[in-house]
């Protein structure tokens, strides 16, 4: 587990190394699917502080329960949100994100009318007020098993090397998924 690479999102604080390793049970399956989701307010406005952040936290917790996703961690910064959820195999990440973003936008604007214009002076001719959140988001999957561990496990089952080549261009199998270093 990364040790506090981001000062505002502290995995140690939420004990993510333990939560990521939990295998959940469904009716006919066992799964460990976790998503790290990040999104921002439109124009990266610093609106998410004080009472707005408290209400937002409550709304997101309620949405996660309603969807059936387990909220593992939540960090609300003034200009962005980190959400780490455990999902079922039937959940698509885009559906989780769209439901949470859509519902939080509606409810926050009901509670705080000033968010309708994103903190700008009200102007009925300005069309930018239709959305609280920017249209994009980041979603990364996280689990407790690496590519090498899965390969080793499969190799041991049959007593032979199952993977004759690597789709990542490394014949040794040492390439890790998500290595984006330059």
C-alpha cells in the first residue's frame, strides 16, 4: 500500500489495506471489486467546504447504501472528491458515478441555492448553471492481488506455465498493471 502519496487522501487513515483485501459474498459468487472515483465541480470551483461538505458526505453515504455499494473511504476537498467504494459484480462503475453525481447535484442545489450559479452572481441568461459537476471523472479499479500473483496461482494449478506471452510486452511477467511512470 502506498504511504500517503497524496496528502489530502490518506489510505492509512481509512485502513484501506485491510478493506481492499475483504472478499464479499453474493448469492452465487465471491468478489472483491473496488473503485477509486474522483470528480470535480464545474470549473474546479472551490465550493465543497463547511456545511456543503457535511451535507455532501451524508448524501454520498445514503447513495452508496441505496445503490448497494460499500463506501470504504471518502475525502471531500474544496475542489474535488475522492470516493473509494466496494461494488458488486452487477454494478457498472459508470452507473455508480452517474447516480452519485446526479443525485448529489440535485440535492445540494436544493439545500444550497447559491450553488445553482456555482458561486457566481446570478444571471438568468447564463447557461452554465445547469450542472454542478464537471462532465468527466476518474475511475480506477483496485484489488489486493497483483497480475504476477494471479499468474503464479494459475501456473501452480496445472503445474505448467499457462501464459506463453504477455500482452504487456514483457515475456518475464514482471510488468505490473498501472505503472505509468515516465
